[in-house]
C-alpha cells in the first residue's frame, strides 16, 4: 500500500511538472524566508541561555513611587539587597550584584579607553559561571579581576595575563586571576572585564555592607523547584526592614523579578543593561514570517485543488476500484509530504550556504551567538508538519466531496479558492503598507528637528591617558584653542555624555530647589560642558548667560533645560536665573546662570527629560564635541588628527559623527524594517506565483471557451480584458479587507513612539497601486498568450 | 441478482422536469450476459450507473444480491465496489500514473490482499491476457485494445460477481472490439454476470439477452437466439 501511494505520488508530481515546479518554488521561497526568520528569532530568544541553569536566574527590578505616582522604575536596586538576600533567604542558590562602568585600562605601554568593566560582588561566578580558559574567577578580595580572551590578547599581547597587574583608571592596580572565553554575542552582560567591587571598599569609596539607595544590578539564582514568588515576598519584606527612610517623604518601594532571558528586551525602564531589542517588533516579525509561510501554503492548497479538477477522473477511478476517501487522502498527503520535504531540503541547503551572508547583510552578530542545537530544525519540522496536515486535510475533504460519477468533473469550492487568493493578496497589501509606514516612521525620527543640530558635530573620545593628570583641563584648553584657530572649526565643548547615549552612573541625580519647599523625586541628568556647549550643538539660550570662558568664572554655576526648570518649580526662565539649587544630600550652592531650550538628548522613543550642566571637567575622560564646517570635511579631519596627535601623544584620535551616533538608536527599528522589506517582497512574490498558477489552470479549463469566443469574433484584447475582469475583482475586494486592517495595525504600532509620523493616504494608494499593477501584469502576460493563439488549436479535439 | 422496480431518474430545471429513466423494471439473474441497447440519450448509461451504484434513482427500489441498494451510505458503496462489482468504460480510464502491472494490482491493494497472493493473481491474469511482456508499460504506451484489456483485467482481478461495461468497444476498431467481446463472452461462460451498454448490434449479440431502451423506457427485452 505504502509503495503504491509513494509511487503514485512521485509519478503524478512528475506528470504535472509545471504545477509541481510552481508549487515547489513558492514553498521554497516561503520556507527559506521563514527559516532565516526563525534563525534570528531563536537567536533573540536564546539570550543568556548559555549560562548554566539560566532559567533559574532573575534580575531584581526596583520601583519607587510617591503618593501613587511612580518616580523611579528601573533595573537598578540597592546594594544592601545583596547581603540581605545572601544572609536571610536560603532558597536562593546564589546571588550577586554588579556595577557597570566604562574605564580606562593600562598594561605597560598599552592603553584602552572606554572599556566595559563590570564591578562585581564575591561569588558572582556562582550566578554567572564563565567558561575559563586560564586561571579562575576570583572576586573574594580587593584588586582581583578576570579578562576576556580577546581583551587579554589586545592588552597583554603574547604575555600570559594570569598573575599580571592591569592599571584601571590610573589608580587601581588589578591582578588578573583568570581569562574567560569570549561570551556568545547574545548576552546582556557585554563586559570584557569582571573586577571585584571590594576594590572600591578598600579605597574607601563605599562601605563594606552597601546602602539601600539603589544604583546596582542585583541578580539571584533560585534553587531548583523553589517558587520565585515566595522569595520575592521575602525580598519585598526588606523594604520595611531596611528602608524606613522612604516613609519620611511618603515614598514607597517594591521589587520585582525579571527572568534572565528577557533582560535584552527593551522594557523602557531606567538603567537597563544591554537591552536593545524591541519586543513588539520581534513579535511582529514572527507574525509576518508565519504569514509569509501561510501564503505559500495557500498557494499549495489552491493549486492542488485547482489541479484536482483536471485529475478528478483519475481520483474517481481510484474510488471505483475500491479506494476509500481515506485512501484518496493518503494519496494527497503523500504528495504534500514529498513536495514539502523536498522544498524543506532545498531551503535548508540555501540556509546553510547563506547563513553568514544573512548575518552580515542584516548586521546581526549571529556567527558569534549561542544557538541552542536542534532548535531551528525542530521548529521548522513542527511548522512544516502542521502545514502539511493543514493543507492535505483541506485537500482531502475537497477530494472526498468530489462527484462520484465518472466523467463529470463538476466540483464545488471555487468560491473558497477565490477567497484564499483574496486572503493572499490582502496579506501582501497589509505587509506593503506596514513596511512603508515603518520606513516613514524611521525617516521621520531621523529627520525630526531635535532642538539641537548634530549635523557637523564630531565626537572625540576624551584622552584616557590624561585621566590621572592634574593638568588635564589645561591641556584640553590648549588643544581647543589650537583647533579653533583653524577656519574649518567653529566651536568645541567637553561633555560627560553626548546626545544619543543613555546617561548612566554618577550622572543621575536629584536636584532640590529650596524655595519650592518640597523635595522633588525626579531624576535629573547632570552633564558637564564648557562655554562651547551652546554654539557646538546650536542650542537656544532662553534666558541668562552662557558659561564664561575662564574656569574661575563658573565655579558652581549651572545651566538647566526647560524641563528641569519645570521640575524645579520655576514659572519661567527669567525667574530661574540667579537662583540657587542643591544636589540632594549636598550643601554646595549651585547658581542657575542660564536656561536652554528642551531638546532630544535620546531617540524619539523616549520623552525629553530634565538636564543640568556644570562646568567641571569630566571626572573621567568624557567626550570632546567639535562643530566643524562640513564643506572641507576631509581637510578638517586631517587637521584635527594632526592637532590631536601633537597634544595627546599617548592616545589615538577616536571619533564619530554626532548625527550618525544618534541614529544608532534606531538600529533595532532599521534592522526590523529591513526584515520587513524582504519578507514583503517575498510574500508578494509567492502570492504572484500563486496567482500565476491559478491563471495557468483557469486558462486550461477555459481553453475551449476562449477558442469559441475568438471564432465568434472576439479580439485578443477583449479576451485578455475578460480574464482580467475575473481576477481583478477579487483583488479589489482584497483592498477593501486590507486597508482597515493595516490602518488599525499601524496605528497601534505607532503608539510605541513618543513622537510619531502620521498615516498618510498616499501610503495606502501606493501599496494598492503596486499590488494591483503586479496582478494585472501577471494576468495579462499569461492570458495574452492564450488569447492570441489560433482558436483551431483549442477546438481541434472537439 | 439484480432487481429494479419502478426506477425514476430525472433532472429538474427551472420550469420542467426531464426524465432520463421512467418506471424501469428490470431483473437480471446470476450468470446472464445482458446487452443494453438504444439510441443516444435513451438512458442506457444512467441505468448502468444506477446498477453500478455510481448514481442514485430519484424514485423506485433497487435490490442488489438481495439487499436494498437504493439508499446506501458512501462507505457501503465502497465495500460493494471492492468486492462485488467490476467496471470497464469506453475511454478505458486506467490510472495514468501507474503501469500495467500496478493498474491491475491496485484493486487488490485497496482490498488489503496479501502481497504474495496479489502477485499470484496479477501474474495469472497477465499470463492469461498475454500481457506479461507489457507489464511495465504505462497506459499511454499501449494501443486502445491493449488498454481495454488491462481495464478488463483490473475489473475482474478481484473476482467480482458482476461486471458492468459501458460501451467497452466504443473507442476501438472492430478487430480489437471483437477480441474484447470474445473475452467478455468467455468470462460469462466461466460464470460471471455481465451487463454491457452498446450501440453495436453485432456485439450485442455476444450476450444472452438484449434490453432495448428508448426515451427512458424499456421497449424490448428478449433472449438472443443462438
């Protein structure tokens, strides 16, 4: 029986070669695009899963509210939690806390600035065990740390790093106890160095036990089988036990647990680390990828049932010699399985060949990622099995319903087939509209007036070797004076952080306006700048003055933005100028000397926040922002390089353009939009293939009718028009379905952005026109051939 | 074996009812070889289809092998087709994707006959019909007469009690037609009940009895004189 089924399936696939090829082509397109999407999706869902028992690891998130209004929602929590959990919650297998900082590292003559260092608690490796290739991970004493394989090669060259000392920020000699294998790219822990935070305790920067004010990432690893809710309850119990100070100004705090694998999804909370994937975009991608495959299967079902009409006699014969409906269904199932497996094999080969090209094209670090073995194939097989079942069950029912009488091939279900074509077309139009809206939003974000001008601003990483130098400000001033003496350079300032970069660490502060009477719970971002700030970024000074040129003029002077003005309780910019404010917990009087306009310091996903600028030279190396005339950019860059090298002999010039740097924030959106474009093109292609197949089938069926019409005087153009009319009426109906659906979907998507583009009518018009033209072209090209044929050929066998 | 009583078969269009068969009574005994004759549109094929359970009468009663067969479920019909009725057609209707051997074998497979037994039965028939050399050919590679021969083999491989032939010689030239008719006659002599529809007077005479149908009514019904 099996042999009969398989032999028949193979032979009938070969017999209807054109249909089989069209089917195969559509399936391969659908499966291949789906396979690549799955590859990426599995990558996104495997973040941090390479850590042992990763499913039991959580980060503790922290929320503070005041009279019901949330004032802090973030990933950072008090260090005090670390000791409290360690000592009081036995069902936690291990826990750790960490602080992330960009630091300068030095070994002999080799310097690197902006290195990602994670300052960690002792036993941190119990939560996140790293793959050590030399030595061990040991954070039990001050001044101990480990380094990644790549970083070790760069810093220590050929020397064995274990036991050697690297200098951090010019003041902390750290002994390397081990080298770890580079982590896969899909981890939220992007650090290349892990150093014991006890170093800071020893230096007296902070206490041994840690306080309860926040600022650290706390992780816990639950024991197997222990409910996390119970532990969370205990953790929340610490609020009452250790944080009574919150009640003093009516604040309430609570903790929550976020699973490790979710940490790289952007939650929109403060102080996330390595969060760079927009979750809803990922879900959209999954839906789009599934729909692409769905369109391919619709093709399969449509073409198979269409074909079944020509094959109805054969099927009736099988029934006559004793085949039951189940037998007939098995037959169609076999064909479906063979075709799908064949398509799957081709797709998988394409996938294996172009895996790396795909990663490069979409700029995803897939090659270095940890992909759980077997997952991709498993998902694919499951989905394909589902598809085979779905398509062959429908086909089987269709066959069973076929008329019994030999020679009469009247079969119903044409309406349903048209319905399927409409669904395909509607999906294609929806994809097209969505892709266009996504692009429109990205270009809107890239082109919107930010309130500052980033075009023409060069951002240089501050010289790391100057960090311990007491003369660093004077050296900067010398560099600045010389570079501005060239005609191409207009203005320059130093900064701790620059636009497009999330302000982290010590730059988050609370400010107090004593005259307002109440303490504000708002987090402000404090930046450093000099008198070049306003001209470099072309910010508007609304009231008051800029910083003076000389440092002595500006001690304890600050500039604030409009948002800060409002948060501090001032009525208008003029009122604020000359008033004093304080950093919370600090008695230094800061005088507001000027107020600047609000601008977007970060991408348009985020609202504008309060900012304060002081005139202190960056406490680490910071950035130098320089406005340059873009006319002679190459010449200016050459000048910048030579001036830099003269002033900062130990540090390479490391620069980027501020506008490009800012647009990096839209990387996730850009990547997804690139995905969408490709999936849209493919789905339209597959739908067109399906349409083509159906036309081929229709033309064979209407061969005689066309011949008769021509014999009776119809011109070829009239015949083409007639056939077009049939097909295009379905497509017009699919517009009617697609427009409201895509309008609703894109409206919902745009809600993700604080600032958004509008849904213009022309997006719909263009999408409609495009799909319509493709359909008309397909139908006309194919039917023209049939219509211009000599009718005798069609009628010969009558 | 076959008992038809007052069989009506009609089609309704908007304004009128067109009868294909009207009040047909027919009895066929085991071992008979009946030829149904008549002009085009007389209802010959419809009658054969009703007998073969491919079509249902709108009114009347039909007993096949003593069982009421006018309201059978689909599943039951499959059972009858598997074990009691064989068909041959004017256009042969072999399964294109299968070769001669497989075409003959297929009914046995659907009846779950064991491989060994299947091989024996098919080999027997190939031998008997002189088709051993052609067993690997596909229908499109055979002449009409050969195709019909395969169709006969396929129809009788399951040893049915009843063989229905709808103009089995219609697409054949006379020499081939004669060969098929001789074969049918021989099968009848071996005990198989056969009902055929034919236009050809000479071929009708191969049977033992002729039923003449005109406008859905049985006009004549007589034994063939030997």
